[in-house]
């Protein structure tokens, strides 16, 4: 029988972002400290927490927000994790080299060590989400990390729509799958399509939990942001934590800054995967065509 800790508390920091990166960073730190004070042991930030969501426009000035990883920013995050004895998932704008940037999550263990990083694999290019201008697709693959408290996997925002990403991360052993996120409504679409859009987003991620028998934790931002004018985006918040059956344990509001904390039982991962043995029954011999762009008839 395993002697590892089975009850673990997960925390998510949901907050607004303004134009000052230092203020945003302080808001994140305050949220992490509150989550830790409430017992959270693994805590995730929202996507690109240091800034407003600048990908609404294509403007070279925003490359100035990027930072090296490791660097002074991650050193401060490592010190915070070590002080609080928590695992941190921190979503950052990574400057890898001149002209080469990634949307990256730093994974920091409770002893303050930088375990690794995940570079966002799927990069959107949609109205007000012009990420291909800024980010090179990730090249590290889908990963998991053994932290002090659990084996975790991390993907980022647009990755959350892809069952292949969740599956490969779970096959790496992830017991909890984190999605730092920045998603919201175009104000002109909210009335007609807003409910359907949010429902699709939540449903597919709960489906990842069911299909892979793991916990899913999603940290999204709130507030209306239009850093360069225009209609902007109304971020819909509603960060959530769900269990391997897809049941939501904690869920944030649409518009308020909140710290979500939920205790989870890692035993449930094995129970769910044993009673719903999707991993056992996968026909890996028949899935070769999944690597094709389209199966032409």
C-alpha cells in the first residue's frame, strides 16, 4: 500500500489585471498567500497573470513584457513557493531568444526548485486572440511532474479544447491537470452566444477529467480588458476544480476576484481509473490515423 499523502488541497487565483505588471504581480502574490493560508498546497495562477491580455492586438511593444525562464521573475516565484511550502504553477511570457517567444508555465516545487516548464502547444489566431503573432508553438511536448504533493500535468488555455493534449498528459501519470486560462466573451457576442460558449468550455474540460480519470483545475481571469481601445474582452471567470467523475468541487463567479480552494483525494484517481477502465480498453493498435490532419475518403 502506498504511503504517499493522498489528501491534497488545490488552489486557484482568479483576479483582474490592469496596465501595471507590478500591481498585477502583487495581486497574484496576495492571492497565492491567501490560498496557502486556507490550506492550499498546489496553487495555479491564471494565464499571463503579469499583464492584461495583450494578444487582442498585434503590436511589437508587448514583447517588452517577456522574460527569461529561469530569470529574476521565476527566482521570486521560487522564493514564494519555498516560503509557503506550496507548489506553484505560474503562467509567463517567455523570451527564449531574440525573435523566439513562448507562452510558458513554470512549475515550481514546494522547496522552491524550478521543476520545469510547459510551453503552450496549441496557439490560437482568432479575433482578439492573436497569439500566433507573439508565441511560437511549444516544443517540449506534454509532460508531468512529481511534486511534493502529487503528480501534476499542465496545459495552457487553448490546449484545453484538445482531448489529445489531456490524454497524453494523463498517460504521463498526471493525477491533476491544470489549465491556466484567459478566456472570455466578445461583448458583441455575449447576449446571443455567451451561454453556449461558456458551456462548451466547461463541458469539454469536465470531459477530460472523466475520460482520463484525473482531477482538472482551471484558473481563469475576470474583468473587462481593452488595453488598446476597442470593444475588448469580458473575461468570464468561473474558474473551477472538478474530480475524476467530472463533478465540480469549487467554482468561481463570473465577475469577482476569488481564491478557490478544494481538498481532493488522490485515491479517487485510482478508484475511478479501475472502475471506468478507459486506459485498459484503449485500442492503441487502431489509432495510427490520429496523426493525420484529415482522413480523406
